[in-house]
């Protein structure tokens, strides 16, 4: 019973479907068939509840294809993209549908600008064809500063393919027309000085070069150093300051080294400040206040550092004492504090000065010069030795070692002690006042090596012989007396 009931219903449905599809085919002849080359499985899109979308929504969903609909595509009629009703060959790329918009575009013109990509989605979205939105930052040339507000054609006047990304390609006219300063000798790397915010008000960081600017250089005009251009500008001071060097008069720079930085600073060319203490001849004492030309009269190259080179005239003109024979090492006596008074420390020599020697005039010992002056007393005191008559040193045969009797405090007050040889200032000879003059014992005139004992004491030989009987070595003569009585005692 069930199958009997169903059969007529199924048959009816098929008949209705056939009639409807047939109607669609018929209508295609009079009014274009909207189904095109769609297959005949109506149930893929229509339901049994209602054939027309007005009664029941179609079952077909475009999202099940490889081209889901978004944005404006979702409200676009099928014929807009499937105009040929061949649903199996519809192209999914944008240009296929939007070629007309591409060709008719004027801002920018898409047809004349060879190289604009036909991948519309690079600039256009599915929400709306206009306005377009191209992200230049996704390219190799990101837009910054003023570049963001510049029209596309300003840089892409020759098209969009192979557009150079270096600044000079766009700014050649700016470069060639620049006058402050003239750019002709500049490098063409514009970005060294110019920023993307604005072409004018360029800022060049000279400190990023091999010649950082310091002091007065910071305020100097570019052309003052770059008058011959900016390429290969020398960095040594003399190249810019040769006129200052040649025109200097205080002091005249003739003979000066051309390393200006030795004396001049970047703060100001004048006043100059040369630190002589950094040379091999530091300035001390009176040298500090001297004029440069006092020592550098013949120039500044190879100036000798020994004192005599500058003080030869002082040396040759000296009279107190006369320096003839003096060594030319002036620093032995003179100091840098002042040339006069000189101060020579004789105690640093092989002959330290003591006593009366300290107050002597130099020429008293150095009348023949200062080289090879003998240090023995006799060399200076020969006349004293020869003229002495109390006692007569020659007649007495005194030795020439003056220091045996004389001292450096007083020549006349000798410190020779007779008691060191034979006591006459002590003992029996002193107590008995046995003598009054040297000649009483030294009977040979002027000969102090000879002395007599027996004559002085008026000895009786026979009595002396009796007293010395049995004593070995006894002789009646003065030398024998001295041998037994060296201290004058009994």
C-alpha cells in the first residue's frame, strides 16, 4: 500500500521537475537561459519545498568552490562574473573581470604606465574597487617623510618597472641647481646630508668624516676649506693656514715646522700656545721669559741645546774670573734661574775647599787655567816654602809635603809638633828650660837634620864613660845618646 501511494508522488515530482527545466530551456530561446551549461541535477540548488529562491533559498553555496565570495562579491549578480553562462570556465583572477577598470584608470593611468601589475589585489580589495590602497612599504623602497605625500608620477614618470631607488636619480635637478654650497664636487649620495622629511635644510655631519670639526672650525664656512671642491680636501692645518704661517711676525715662522697644531689650537688661531716642555729642552727659570728669537735667531730647526751655544759671548766676556781655560759646560757654575751670580761647588771636585781656601780668589790657584790644576800644596806654596827663614826650609832640608806642618786655616800658624819626634815642649827639656832657640840643639846653621846633645848639656866625656861602663853600644856622640834617650829622660 505504501509503495502504491509513493509511486504516484514520485512520478509527479519528476514530471514537475521535467516541466520546469523544460520551461527554462524554452525560455532560453526567447529570454537567455540563466542556467547556461549547468548540469541537470536540479536538487544541487533547488529543494522540494520551493523552486524559486523567492520561496526557498537556493541550496548552492559559492563558498564550496575555489572562489569564496567576500565583500562586494557577495552581493554581485552571477552574470557579472559568469556573463557567458559557462560556469565551468570562469577565471578566478581579478583582471579577468576588472580589465575595463584597469584600462580606464587615470589616477594613476594604468595603461600608459607600463609595468603596473595586473594583480589587482595588490592595490584593490574585495570590499570596494575604490578607493585603492597600495602599500609601498611592502616594496624594497619604503616611503618616509615627504615621500609619503609625493605623487606616484613624481618618481615613476617613466613607469613602475626598474624605478631606481637612489636619491640622485630623482633629485639630479636639485643637485645640479644647488648653490649654497655648489654641489658639483659633492658625492651624489644625497642621503649623506638630506633627510626624507625635507630636501632643504640639509644637515651634514662632518664629524662622521675623517676630519671632525672642533672649536672655530664648527663656525667656519664650508668654502673656506673647500674652495677647490669637496673631493680630496687635505686635512693638515698648513694647507688652509699657509697664509697665516707665511705672514706671522711674532715670531717670524721662517724655519718653523709646518705642523701648526704644535702651537695653535682649534679654539682660535691666536693666541698660540707652544709647550716647550714637550721638547728635548724644557724651559726653566729665566729661560721661561726669554723671547723665542733669543735662542732661535737662526731658525727653529737643529737649535743646539747646550748652554755654550747661546752663552758663548758671556763666556768670552767674563772677567771675574776670566774664563779662559774654563770648561764650556756652563751649567757647572751657572743656573737657569740667572746667569749671575754663578755658583761653583768646588767640593764636588777632587779638591774640596777648606779653611782659608774658601775665601781665595779663583786665580790664586788657577792663574794658568782650570785644566790640570795640581792639587798638592807645594804647587801653590812653593814661594812660601822657599822664602821661609824661621826656620829656613831649604837649608833645613824640609820635605815639600807642606801639609805635614801647615793647615788650610792659617799658613803661618803651623801645627808641627816637635814632641812627635823628640819632646822639647814637655818632660825634662821643658821643665828645665833647657833651650831657648832651635840653634841650641841644631848647631849646624839651617840644617835641622843635625842635632847635638853633648854640646848642649856640656857633658864630660870621662865622667860619661865611667857612668856608662858596662853598657853595650855606648858611644860618646849625640846619635848614640838619642838612641838610648829618645824621650830625653835619664
